[in-house]
C-alpha cells in the first residue's frame, strides 16, 4: 500500500515538473519570437506614423524619429528608400532636416538575435507655405490679405497670365510644364512654337483672360501679374486653385519674384539665374556709381507721341543704373511731356520704344520733328537717338537686365564725348572706330553689311551680334565682320577691343533699324550707321551652382512607397520570424509520453 502511494506521489511530482518545464519552453519561445517596438516623432510627440510639416522659402525643419525596444537590434534608417544611417542598441533615433516640400517616407528596420526583425514607418508631408507680404502679391487684393499658398506637390500643369510670368517660367526651366498662356506671351520663341504645335493653349488676353479656359486646362498652379482682372483672381481662389501673383515695383523685386517662382516650381536654375543677373547689374553699377551729375546724360524715353516714363517705373530705374538721368523723373508713372518742356530740359540722349505701332514710329517721330532740330536739342543734333525693344523695358522679367546693358551701351557715345572733353589736348584714344557714312541694306538673302575697326596697336577683338559672340580676331590692328542677315528688325553689332598689355577694353557698337516699311518701299533702302564707342564693364563670371548630395522627396504622392495598414501588417508577418512552434509541440508530446509511461507503471504495480 505504501509502495502504491509512493508511486502516485512520484507520478504527480514528475507530472507537475514536466508541466512547469513545458510552460517555460512556451514562454521562452513566445518571448524570443517578438519583443515589440515603440515608435515616436517630435512633431506630434506620440506614436503617429503619418503627419505634416510646414516650411517657408529659405527655411527648413528638423524632425526627430525614435524607436525603442527591450532587446538589442541593429537599426538601419532610410528616407525615400535611400539609406541614411545605422546604429545598434535597444533604442535608436534619426534627426532629419527637410529643406524642400514633398512626400517623405521614413523607415527603420531592426535586426536582432536569431535574425528577428522589427520595422517602423512614418509618412511625412512637407508643405511649402507662401504667406509673407512680399512673396505673393495676390494679397494686395481686398479680402485676400491673409491668403496663404500651400504647395506639397510639384506643379505639373502651370498657367501663366502675363508675358512677364511666361518669360520667368521659361528662364528658370519650368517651360515644359506650362500648358496655358495669354495671346501676348511671345517670348522666348519656344512659346510661339509650342502654341503652333498645340502644346500650349491660349487663355485669352492679358487683361481679358477666360476663367473657363483656365479651368478647362486643369492647372495645379496659376501665375498672374498686376493688370490681370481682379474678378478672375477672386474666382480662382474661391474654387481652390493655387494662385501666385507678381507685382514687382523695382528690379530687386523682379529678382525676388524669380526666386520665389523657382521655389514654388522646384527649379534649381532660378537661384543661379538670379546670381547671374545680379552680377551683370553689379558690373554696370561698378562703372556708373561714381559718375558725377554732369557726367550723366540727360535722357528722354519716348514711348510715342512724347508719352514717357517718370519716377517709380522700371524704365526710370534702367536709365539710372545705366548711368543716365531721366528728365521725366520729377513726375511719377507714365504721362505725356509737352514739347516746350522737352525742349527746355534739352535731353542729351533720346531712347525710343519700339513697342508702339511699327518698329520705327517713336524714332521717326523724333527725327522728323523740325521743331526739335530748330531748337537744337542736344540728342537730335548730335545724333544720339536710339531705338530699344519695348518688351524688355516694360516686362517685369529677367530681360530687364538686358535693357540696362543696352541702354548703357547707348550712353557710350556720350561717355566717349565727355572723356574727349576731359582729355583736352591729349592724344586721342588708342582704339578708334571707322564705318562708312551709309550702307545699303535689302531683304535679299546673301546681301551683306561690313563693319571694320582699325587700331594703332594689336588688340583682341570680340565681334558680337545682339549680344552673342559671332567672331573673334586675336592680336590684330585691323578687323572686319560681315553680316548677311537682312531680315527687318533691330540690329546691334559690337566690337569689343581688349589691349593685352594694359588689360583695358573698349566697346564700339553699330545700331541700325531695318523696318518693314523701308523694305517694301525700295529693294535697296539706305540705313545710316553710327559708330558708338562705349566703355565696357569687366566680364562677369558666371555663377556655377555647387552640386551637393542630398535626399530629395518623391515628386508626387503616387510615386512614394507609402504602405497601407494592411500592407504594413503583411510586411511585419513576412519579415518577422514565426513563433517557435516546434518547441511547444515537443513539450506537449513529452508531457503525454511521460503521463502514459507513469500510468502504465501504476497499473502494473496494482
């Protein structure tokens, strides 16, 4: 009896030991299968895996991402599938700086002992916020003072509502995304080509754009300017279209708008373009800032019928930067100057705008007015009357710097005359230009015009046609350039002569106008050419953007690999090793086997 009782006690003790051992195996197996991790971010300060961040132009935001566990892992952090850094331990964090708007996919993968894996994900939307007073001039409209433009996706369908906006968009490299422009948008030439090909649609006039045509093009960005009708802007904002408007008051604000447009459209070329334009302006100002008042020509800008530009206009600023004094600057804006006032102020240089009617209307108006000749207006009797493309002086775009350079060149003859007066009996300059009194021009292909320059010591000569180098003559005393382009237009041929010994340069410019009227009147119209010596600014160095390694956001949400909750769960199941079920299975089998043997022994002992 005692023996049977002892066997039963042994049986239960053994059974209980096996049970505890099996339970421990199951616990260890489950514990080793997954420890679990906790994720956190510094924006929401919780475990949220989806959130947004706002940044401004020239601004950035630092976001901290953290994971923690009770086991040690080797952690690998990635942003938009590109590896950023690695670490090891129970915890890991990533400090990431976002400088561009877009969609950022942040992930971390931890690999532990026995190849166990844990993952965490964050989907971050970074918005570019345009809300400063000097960044978006749509806020000038009543009721839109607090308008905020928010962009998180690069605009792919852009509409321009003004020629100046179109020029900026194409200059910074966003032209391939422009789908609509006004009837007056004609520069660069690529715009007209795309119109003809149907790649760009017309939305109507600058002051009469069609809201319906704009909506039909489904834009994700509309760029407007001062002069667009207010009601169209209001409706676009009301219907939720992102609107960016420009109303620069001076050249510095034009450059600022170019920069903002580049930030909105994600065009890195905008920064290098602004740097280049600033350098070119600096080159001119270096030559003109030190000029005394009497060294600056008195200038009249004739748009037509003595309509001119006064203070607070781009034209006034162009004249001043180029080294002149605008005789109309005592009034603001645009107005008609009467003849008596014009004669009394006696301009030394007159610049005629080509934008009114035909190409030579404003010019002919000055040159044919006998009253100006009788009054011996300085600019007329000294033949310092020039023509400039009105588009580049009136459009608030990058070509305004071209206008400054052209006007500066027009002042060259005046500057040279002033230098001669200062020199008195001194010997004439070493570089002298020569040109025939007249040259015959017609529109027959192959007809040529020849320009020559003679010097008394060897110089390097760069020939330029409308600002583009076409020929170089090195170390010569005589140089000739022949131009065979006889189509009507405004032509500028410049010879920039540089003395190697002294490093000094002089520029001589021939300017002539071939008009449709002249071409139609005679097959060989006579066009006067005047040699215009002018000081040349030192060559500007082109700014080259530095290439830096950076992680950029995906361009659109659709392109980003943003896993859904179901995909996350599936990925966790695939990447995380399964619980060690074989250990539990053998533990249970062992328990049953021991129970069977003990039971059998018990029955034998009975």
